[in-house]
C-alpha cells in the first residue's frame, strides 16, 4: 500500500516536470518566449497594483475619517463651551431680573408707606444656635438706631438690636427673645407675638373667650413703637382652648420666608409719622 502511494506521488511529480519541459521547448515558446512569460507576470503585477491601490485608498479614507472626526470633536467642544457661557449668562440675567423685581417691590412699598424707611441688604446671618439674627449693610451713619422695625413688602422681619457705624444686627421675629405687639385683624383682639422657630410663631395673652379662629390674619398693633399699625405678621395655624387656663394657646405662621430674605426696609421715622 505504501509502495503504491509513493509511486503515485513520483508519477505526479514526473508529469509536472515533463509539462514544463514541453512548454519551454515548444515551437511557440521558442518564437515568443517573452510574450508568453509576460502574461502571468503582468497578471501578477496587475493584481498586486490593484491590491496596493486598494490598501492606500483604505488608509487614506481612514485618515480622512480621523481628521473629520477630530474636526467634529473640536466643533462639539466649542459648542459645549458656548452653551456653558450662554447658560451662565442666562443665569446671571435671570438673577438680575429677580433682583430688579424684588427691588421694585421694595421701592413701591416704601413709596406708598406712610412712614420714612431706609432700604438695606442682608450681608450676614448668625451662625450660632443661640440667636436668630441677620446683619444689614446700614448702620448709625445711615440714621439706623436700636429698636427700629425691619420689614419687607410681605410683612414683618424683626427689630434692630445692635448698631455699628456701617452695619446693624436684627433680631428676627422667629427668635424666642422677640416680642412684637400683634392684633387679630378680624376680631381686633390684641396679644404678643413671640418666636418659636423659622416656620412658626406663638400668639400669647389672648383671652380664653376670644372668637379668634384658624386662618385669621395677624397684623402689628403699633403699640410698642417699632412698627406702624397693620403690617402683616402671619396667620393663625392652630389653637387650643384649655379648661382652667386664662389664655389660648395659639400657633401662627410667619408671613415672610426669613431664610430667603435678601433685601429689607428699616422703619426709621415712625415717631415723626404717628
């Protein structure tokens, strides 16, 4: 079996060699040897050239695509930077618009109030837990004095408790040490508003038989000399009538969002107006 396989292999090799010899010594090869040889060689060169051209074309397309991709990336970065600038500019313009609206409301309120007022800006807050206070950018050189009332168009903020030449400290209405004369607008009952926290107050010394109810508006009574009458303080949020007690236990809201106050009005000449 091995002998037959070896014989077949040798036979095939001999056939190939004889074919080459016949091709070389044939009359056609003797007459035009270069032409016959050029055919396979030319064909090989042609396919090689086509392959190389395709390779270079592919490389060029890849490079071109890379350049285009880099251009797109740079353009996208420029667009993102522009969007960031426009967003920042829009935010600043929006903030200016909000500030303008607040100042306009403050100015309108001051012009229509029957009392002299000085506008001021909040420049600081007490970081401690002992007192609920804010710092204003107006002081004694601006005519500010202790016990002057501080308000916004929304209502009462607090009272000045300390004055320096260039700034003033205000005790907010929400502080436990704050006490402001108040009146129930509907029933005309009077009491004292005392602070509890930034979200609520308590109305003290209101008689047990008062007709006050939840939702009633509370305004300044004007009795303690820091505020004119009728300024908004808040509304009755909850009340308890306890047997055997002289006064009602009343919880009220705060008209002004004290955590967001940025500009205020200081009531400066109430004594001259009343």
